[in-house]
C-alpha cells in the first residue's frame, strides 16, 4: 500500500484540518476530509487491482471458463472474460490503445502472438515460474508472450486408401504421386502461414516456393472450409490426405455427433519429418498462448493467472479439454493423443514463425495458393 494512504488512518488528524503534503519541488494543501476522500478512492483502486483481471480470449468460453473459475476459487481474483475471433480481438486492442481495459490476451498461433507484439499492444513479463515451466522454444525471447498449450499440424490420411509407408515428409507431398489427393485450407489461414514459415526456416524461400506450387497442383479441390472440413473431405473420398491440427481430429473422435465421429474414425495420424525422414527436423507444432497487454492495469493479477495456467494440474486439464499437448513437460497426455504415439516436434523457436509470416504470405500468393 502506498505510504500516503497510511496517513488516513491517523486519529490525530481532525476534520477540516489543513494538511501540507510535500513532494519533491512542490507543496500540496488539502483539508483532511478531501484527503480522506482521495485516500478511500486510492484504497478501493488498490483493492480492485488485487482482485480482478480482464482477459480477451480467442479461445471459446467453454474451453477456458471452467479453468478460470478454478483460478478464482483458489486466488479470489475475479476474471472478466471477453471472447472473440483472434483477428477481431487484435484489432480491438489496437483501436482501444492505452485505454484498453484488457490485461491479458489469450490467442492461438505464434503468428498472432507475434503480430500483437509488433503492433505494440503487449509488454514484457518477467516470471521465473513461467520461464521454468515453458521451454524457451515456446515463448517469446523478450517475454512478450508465453505458450500455454501445444498443437501439432501433421498429415492425416484415409486408412482405407493410403499406405502410411508411402508417407515421409511435408516436402514429399510435392511428388506427382499425390496429384489430386491433398486437402488443405486456404493461404489466408494463420495455421498454414505458420507451417510455410517453418518450411522457409528449414528449406529457404526458393525451395519452399517450389514446394508450395507443387502442393497447389496436387490439391484435390480449391481450398475451402476449416480443418474439420479437410478431415471430412478425406474421409468421404474427395481426397486421400488432409493437413490439419490434431485437436480438430481429437475433438471429432470425442464427439457424440455421428457426422463428426464417423469421418474421424476413418482417418489416422502420420507424423512427418521424423528422424530418418528427410532432414528429420520434426513435425510442425505451434501454440496457444498468452500476452500481457501494454495497457494492463492489473499486472500482478495477470501474471498470477499466467502462472496458474502453466501449473501441472491446469496444464493437464487444459490439454485434455482442448485436445492439445501440454506445453510443460512431464504432464500426462489425454488418452486420444496417447493413442497416436510419441513424435519428435520441430524445435524451431516459434518466434521465428511470426518473423517469417509476411514472407510466407507473399510466397503462398506467388505460388497461387488461394
């Protein structure tokens, strides 16, 4: 509590007594009642700052709210949740600027987190707890964002029509053998942009552009729909393989809707670029993550929430509920993910995905990837 606030508890101060408060270079004159009123406002602001945090989340309420409620139960800190699309929340933070009420941004993909950082709407966080829990690969080197959960973007194949022995790497999907057999969403999707950015980091711009042109030629149909649509199209025979994030398949496999469950049961996961395949750099992965906003007024509470989201219990719940992998090591995977087996993930720093995003977008445009 600021030392000035303690003065208001002094019984020696009489009503309407004039107080002289000296700060460097100035003398301020207040009546004791005015000073008391100011103190009460100050104390209420301090108390409020300790008991709430405002969160903008690109994750749906059902996928995060129960965990936030648990945080409130354990800490007494109320979480005021606003949900929306990742792009819309980013634009909202830009528009609100220094007047934004948001303390934390929770969003998907390192590309989006990097955009928030470069837009100047985040600030660095220093937390030994976060640094110890989250591998350096999955957080911003300057502390502007931290990964909270991990998602992979492997090759999903139709069990009845594809021999997994014919699969090896992302790069190999450029072969003529896959002509008319690939389903993948549009180049406007941040997940594909980050995949291409990872390939630029591994193979360079020229080789990746050649690959992207071949992928376009091998598409079974023009890009359309989301990742679930690619999975359903492959299951229905419109294509043989889909490139999609694992949590979409996981969610479909846990669904009570036959329209989701039955297509998912026809698909299997192949982990590309494993040791012995090509350069063996590992399967492309990405994160959902959190960043403290530049306008945050509840910084301590915001850091506490970030730290809570990486404790072992929260990591296990978050990964199970969202069908993602824990970003923290040593956490048990969900049964569905465990069935897919262990894999080596690309150890590229995810900050690089954001740095190469613009190059990836330009490359995909040149390649005719719509």
